């Protein structure tokens, strides 16, 4: 048994000696912003909440993140017995522009003896200002699903993001979807695509909208991805720069990435 654990630790990005159920209960009980809360995040190898740097709001309330929910989802991302941990934190809920969301997501692979390996590679976690979330500040910036896409026996993480971006004079609303697969003890992004792009000179003005639907197709694994793109122009098509249209593209798995066929 010891030899097996030693071999696993040599290849695993991060070994965890933790009971996920006890960890969840402890995090739910920990006071917002407490030392214990920070230690529990570190115990699972999560980055801090609030995140370091300029991403987090500067308000004092950001130092007291409130846990809004924790999911422990049984899965088979690696083909064995895995657990997807999804913890959601809300910061400054009543402070308008400082309102902020942090989601911490990890895949834990069960090892013999009760230990876990936290998969490395792509990090499914996300941080976003609530004002940037399409659909309203009470919606999470990222939705998580488990789907069977590349293998009949393994789960793939499907991540759907809804972000509103205003970097300059042009107002841009973006939604995207990504699929993450396990390769060994690491998560790899197999596919990512913007599913909705709406751009205008201001939020209240008519927008040019490009929508893309992504649907797995076929009954043979790995499944194909059918992407249908539709472009809708604002009324009157000011400037004449928009061309309405519809097209479909099929993506197939080549190695560990989906590519257009």
C-alpha cells in the first residue's frame, strides 16, 4: 500500500490527505475572512479568496468572503472514482460596484488508502465582478456541468461563462463554452468557443449579435461537436458593416483538441 501511494505521489501534482465531507462542513462553519477559511482553501490547493492583485475589489468587505454553496459531485473524469469540488463565494453583496464572485473548482482523484490527487493543468476556477456577469449580478459567472463527450467511460467538464466587457467605447457582451478533459493527472482544454458576442457603441444601443450553438453529435465516441453560427444585424444596419448569415461547422477530436473538419 505504501509503495502505491509513493508512486502516485511522484506523478500527482498535489496529494491531499483530506476527507472532503469534513472539509465541506468545516468551510461552511468557518467565519467569513477568518484564518480558518483561508487555511481550508489552501488545504485543497485553491488560490486565495479574495484573489491577489487587481482582480478583487478594494473595499474592506472583500476581506470577508461569504460561502454561498459547496458541491461535492461524484464523477469519473479520469475513468476512476473522482470527486468534483465546487465552492462558491460572494464578496460585498450589498456594496454595488464592489460586488464580486469567486468560484473554486477542482477535480480530486481517489487513491487507495483514502488520499486524493488534485488534478493539475487547466484551473476551472474563476473570479469576476458581479457587474460583469451577463444576466444580472445574482448569477454566477461560470456554470459547471459533467458530460460524456470524448469517452463513453469518462466525464468531461463543461464550463459556460457569461461575461460583460466594456474595455473602451465599444460595449461587448460575451458568453463562451469550454470543455476540459483529464490526461493523466492533468486537466487539458479540449475545446473553447465564444457562444454569444454582442457589440454596440453603448449598452442601451442596438447591437450586432453573433450566436453560436455547440451540440455534441453522433453516437460514437469521441463525439463530434456541431457548431451553428448566426449573425443578426441591428435595425437599420448603421454603417453597413454587418452581414447577416448562418453557417454550420463540424469539429472532431484530433489528439487532445477539437479542430474544425
